[in-house]
C-alpha cells in the first residue's frame, strides 16, 4: 500500500483516480482548490490545495506528511488562436499546468530521494507530443510538462525515484465544457474552428471514453515498477503517437489533414 497525493480531485480524472487507487488498497490524499468539492470521496484524507499558490502547497504538503507517490493531475485548458490569445490567460495556464507540478515536485522529491523510493506521475496529454490548432497555449504547457518530466526522470532515477507521464487522448471530462474567453468566431480563425469541431469523434469513431481509463493507467504506473516514462492512454493517443514517430512533419500534417477532413 502506498500513500498517494493526488491533485485536482474535484471532478474527472482526479476524482476517478482517487477512487481507483482507494479500491486498490492505497491510502489516498485527495486535494482540490475547493475543499467542499471533495465531499463524498472515500479517501484517507481530503485537503484544500491551490497548485498555483506556494503557500497553499507548503501548507497542504505539511498536513499530508510523507507520501510515496505524487499524481500531478490538476490542469486547465482554454482554447483560442495564438494571434488573439490573452497573455495573462496564457500565464495562468502555465501557472497551473507547469509551475504547479514543479512546485509540488520540489516539495516531495527531497524526502523520496533521501529514502531511495517514490513515484511521480504527471498527467500530460496527447497535446504533450502533438500540438493542435487553436490549443497552442495548452499544448505548449503540456510540452513543457513533458520536458520537465523527462529531465526529472534522468535526475532522480539515480536515487530510486520513478517518473511516469500519462498521455490521454480525448477523454470526457468537465474540462471539455469550460468556455474559453477568446471568441474565435470574432477572429480570422472562425472557419478553422468550424473545421476542427468534431475532431474527437473523427479520431475515436464515437463518443469520448470516461476518465476511468486514465485513472487505471495512473494506478498501474504507481503499482508497476516496469512502467515506461511515457504511457499513451486511449486508442486515439496510441494511434497519434505511433503515426507521429513514423512520419516527418510534412507527412504527418498531410496525413492528419486527410484523416480529419481539414483543408486549412
């Protein structure tokens, strides 16, 4: 049994992960910005945590105590063309998706390194290795998380600390319903948005899977010491990852345009 701190447990992947880990016998410390959002979760401990605030992280990790595994799941996503994307919004995306995980890593790794064991699981995305139109800032944040994770893998593996990147494809979560403050229809990219709409159904051939498949992959990464650094989750993520490795940029972009029926 491991003691696992999971961020972003109010909904979606984080909440499903807390449930799956608990079902497997792990001691889960579930966190979210709003403590009341954790009501109903049957976990060992529930703590308020805002990953963008250093003071909140210090307080939460002090209450949580020593953990065997950290799951950096909390994240935000707002779309919009880069030409029109508000810089302050981009900074908030990076504050949550990149600097939040880094702060938590810095909070828990010293103890893991000292005892020669521990697991860091960072929840990335298919956008972490393939950038898509109209989600450039989100893609950039996940590319950055992938780089941090790979560097961390090289740095702390020497001390017996494992790192895993979970890379989900399209998943049905609350993040999907959040409205971007950027009105794409009022920009020169309205036609691109029209063509890009429905990409998930084209890739999946049906509705998005639920967050439970990602939760199981996260739990497997904690349980299985043979887990590789990168774990694509979902048929679409696996397909895109394999295709990207096999083709150069021009070939890949042409293939995706044809598959997704986009002429932009």
